[in-house]
């Protein structure tokens, strides 16, 4: 199981996580009490997370992200490659291919998939 709090091979420190969540909350103009209410935590539990004494559960973290409207990938600085160069190259080749050759390509892909199963 992958730990969502792992950042490039290093565990994200609870204090840093809590500080970042607190900064986002404050930048949204929301009180700790209001956030805790919206994510179904007690104010004490929210304080424990923000002070870095505990990690939030994955479910709680997702609810916090939804309420504070931040992207989880950006929070953890995860960069997802939007363009896979090989796929884009293949797509461009397919666009320039006539119907006869497209049928041949489809047959080849079907045969490869059949052999992988």
C-alpha cells in the first residue's frame, strides 16, 4: 500500500503537513472551528492535525482538500505528465494513416492483447 504522505521517498513530516493545511485554511478565510465542522472533526482533532501532532486519515485529508478547494496533487507537488510522447507520436501516425492500414493496425493490436491475456 502506498503512503500518500510519502513525498519523493521521504515521509512528509506531520508538522509541515499541519502547517501547510493551516496556511491554506487561513488563506481561505476559514476558522479552524468552521473547517472542523465541515469535515466532521472536533475542533480539538483539527488542532492536533494543524499543530503536527497527528496525520489526518486519508478520508479526512480528502474532505479537507474538498472543503478548502485545493488540488491534492499540487499539495504534494505531484507532477503528472500530461503528454506521453510515445502515445502522441502514435496518434499522429494514426491520423495520417488510410483506412486499409488502420484495419491492419487494429488487427495487430487485437492480436497483441489476446496474447497478453
